[in-house]
C-alpha cells in the first residue's frame, strides 16, 4: 500500500536494471526487497554484502547526497555501526532520482526484534547520542527537526482531536500537555550533530542487543532534543533515566525530548494508521508513554 500520493513505483526488476546499467560490476548479484516500516526510502538486498537504497518520494532525494557526504565524517566517532556508502546511482530515464549502495549491516530492526535488555540498550543509545553530539560540525547541514511549535501546532492539535474522537487517548490531558509544550524555552546552546530520526525502525539488533543505527537521511545540526525520542519510543519508565544519564541531557533538553516524542507519536499514529501500521504502533506507544508520564502534573 502506498504511504504517499507522490510515491514512485520501485521493484526488484527496476533495481536490477539500474544496477546493471550504472554499476555493472554488481550486475550479476541477486536483488531482493528488504521489508521495512521506513517511509522515505525503499531498500533491496544486493547479493550478500550490499544493499540498495532508493527514495520513495521526490522530497527524499536530497537525503542521498547528505548521507554520501556526511556518513564517512560521522562514523568513526560513533559506538554503534552505521551504513557505509560504497556506490552512487544517478538520475535516469528509468528512475528520476539519485540512489545509493551501502555495505549490508546484519541485524533486524527493533520494531521486529526489540532489544532484550532495555537497560543495556538505554546505556548504549545514550552513549551514541552523546558521541554524535561531540562530532565536529564541519559545516554540516541544519537539522530538519527545528522548533517544536512553529508550523506543527495546528497539525498536532488536529492529530490529538482525531485520536481523542476515536477514544484512543485522553484529549483533555493531551491538549493540556501540548499547551505546556508550547511554553517550553527554546534551545539556546551551540548546535550539535543529531540523527533526527532515532526510531525503532532505524535501530538494528543482533541476538537481542543493539548493533547499528541506520537511515541518516534526516541527520543535521541543531537542538539535540529530538534524539531523545528513544526514551519513549524504545525504552520504558524503568530505563528512561539510564538513557538520560548516558546522554548527558539537561532538564530543558529532556523536556523538549519528551515533547518531540509526543509530537512524533500523535502524528505518526494518526497519519500511518492504515498505510504503515508498524510505524503507527510506534507513534501510539510514544504518545501514550508520554501521557502516562505527565498524568498528574499541574498542567
């Protein structure tokens, strides 16, 4: 099922033809679709050691050059594996957008195989976030996840209303919390590197342990709060503090991180309920985890 009105048709036959035409050294390798709850890109296994990643929608095309340029800069400083770009495909008559080839990373995404030990996962995720923040900026692009309110206010209110009308959440609590979010002081510190999309689908596990972080198409520099979303999308109330301590987040950043988890949560829950149930379930979990945490606050 299509998730977007402007989504392109991509299948194994197309990918095999693109590889044969532009990267003929790999033309004899078999191509197989990789199941994923990702929304911007389609992935296809290429032989045993490679994966092809193609934008599903035109707006995702800019991610290709970003990952090709910045992943080699970020990777050496990070405590988990990240994708290594090894090939670049160009726009063509057969496919109008650029695309990439990466080394295959073993593992299963955490929507399918969550980490067995959440405390260990909290520690390594916190160290990952902290390490990423410490990478030199080197002129990196600005993060796509900027201020919490801005253009998202109206959309977030609509998402809350629809979920409330469906009886899926407490709308009074949700609206009160969102009003609280709008009063949070903005980030005033120096910009740092952020992944921007640390969701379960972008975390790989091997034998129950986190092994890799993928999909850096949304990476950039700015407020570190958005990378705290795993506290509510992956972890639970018992391990959230471990993650916070390992990440080094201060009170304000932690509050904005919680707000990001809620904003993402209600939006994904509502938008992808039919077209991407796995991502919608992550959104539902995040939104309800936040509301459980703030229930009883003087909002």
